C-alpha cells in the first residue's frame, strides 16, 4: 500500500448530511487517499451534544463541542451547520488559520458570499460549495468550469424538492396543497416549519448563488424577487393541465435588456409558473431537482437528480473535498469568485414573460371587447381566449335571478412584467370582472 501524508479534516455538524460524510470518509479512506494523493483524516465532528443519539454509528471519540480547537487544528474544514452564525465566524476563523473550506450553507453564501470570497482570495484559501444548490446534482462546478468559456443566457431551475413534491402531488394525485404538504411531512421531505420551502425562501437563496456564478455579478438575496406556492390552488393546477401545462416553482436567472434604457443587466426571481408538458422540466417528479441551462454556444443543457437527502448531498460535499484536497496537495491559491461583469440587477418589472389570467366575468354583451381593450391599453396582445359558462341560478329569496357568469382564461403574448401587472390591476377594477381568479406566469414555452 502507498503511504500518504494526511490532511486533517474537521467536520462542523453531525446531522443527516454530516453523519453520512463522516461515515463515507471512514469507510472509504483508502479509496479517497488514492484519488487525492493524501490521506483524509477525520479528526473531529463538532456537535452540540456528544452523547446524543445518532442515525449513523460513528466513533464516540470523534465528537466534540470545542469548535476553536477543532478548527485551528485542521487543514480542511467542512461546514454543515447551516444558518448564518456561528457558521460565518467559524469559516472566517478557519480561512484565517490557513484551512480550506467546503460548505453546503446556501443561506450563508446568499447573504455573506462576497465577504467570504474576498477573505478566501486574500488569504489564498479554497472555498467550495457545490452542495449548497440542488443537493447531489453537479451544477455549480459545470457553470464555473465546464461552461467557463461560454456565455450563460438563462437558467430555469427546480431547486427545492419539497415544493416540487407538493406541486407534483397536486398535479398527479389531485391533492390540495395542505394534503400534499402533510404527505411531504410524513415522508420527511418537509420540515416541521415548512415556511422556507413553500414560501420560496430556500429557492431564492439558491437563485442568488446561481445568478452570481453564471453572470459573474454579485446578485444580492434582497434583489431576488420571490413568490412561494402558498397561493397555488387545485383549480390552477387543473386549468394548467387542460391547457397542456404543469405548474412548477421555478428559480429563473437570466440576462435581460431594459426595454426603456437599452441597458444590459440580469434578473433573478422565484415564482410558480406554468411550464409546457413538452419541456424537460415538466418531467421532473417527486422531490427531485433539475436545472435547465441555456448557453450561447453549448445550447440547452439539463442537470437532473436528487436535490436533497443525507447520502445524496454527502456525495456533493465529498466531491468538493476531493477537488479541494488535490489542489491543497499541489499547492497554489483557490479559485476566486469572478464578479468582473458587475451587471445591474433589474427588478421584476423589467422582465419579459407571459401571463395566463383566469377571470370570472358577468355574461353580457360587450365583455370580451371591453376586456380586450384593457389589454391593448397596456400594449399586451392576446394569444388565446377560452370561455366556459356558469348558468343563471334559481330565484333568490328576494325573487331576483342570480345572473349567469362566464369564466375566461386569457393567455398573453410576451410583454414586460410591469405592463402585465398593470393590466391585471385594471382588470380587477373593471365593472365586468367579478373576480380575478388566477394569475400565473408562463415560462419555458
């Protein structure tokens, strides 16, 4: 057997992912040594309680509550604590002590990424974070390296497995959102407090990371437009199905040009949207993730797989570790984050998209012409109009018949978000419209 010198690896966090990382490091130590050219010695696991029950059987002597001693004695620190603090302070401590970093902390990178990358560049440390987006799917390294000579124009991603599972259940099983969420919770896909997932916060953090990397521009989390799935109804799901679409929560990052000024910039946003069933993202079922990339030269690419799970995410963490350890052995600084483009980040009003609007209207002459005029006033052209009737109901107690109504589903051609939103506002105020029942964007068509 070849003798290697060891790299000392400190693991911060012994939860679901951390436990699997530790198990694989211990079980496959010889294989990792052969791949890296150095032994990867797990020297400790930072936890809150060294005596707590574990899902994986690991040597008790590895567990510690002494963060500083563990970090300062390591060559590589793997941070799997999540959250902002103390994770941020621990990573800064590690880099300033000469250690390299692997992290899966999307919240930290989305809010403090520029600070951490600047310190890494200053001290020559490596900071790898593949597992921060889309679990086991390799997407960040392909964007940074494999497509480093190309221009990324657009990214459409299903990057949250919980919401994809819920929307898939609503589409395939006819569940309500509440029923699908309960199933997701029972299966372990949703946390006890699912707000970060169903509110779109988790996906927004990932969108900020993807956009910053793809467009070489710092995209702050606060600049990512966000809508969750809490307002998605079975009626919307059914209407989308009849029209040949499926509803997905998308993280969308794209290069755009402001129509008013001609200035080039970028957009990052998260919202539920109708996707044609012919699009590859429509076939992403269950808790899986997928990222669809549109590049100038490479064309359309899709990365698909498990977006979460202990052993699946551990795969991405260990991939980062192997890559980082090889560079550590060879010497030289880490790969700095590139934000040389410094493009402006436009707000949601500047994007171009399509709407599918469902209206409840009174059934009387002139309705269609009047509503078409509302769209025209804002420069929005119609792609389709479908109508279904609700018959007049019987006499009420006041002996007046309840008038019949109609349901209109109106699809638009592409227009700016600002124009489309203003159109919907005017529709809601129109005397013929009793209810704006649904508004969904259409993407990927």
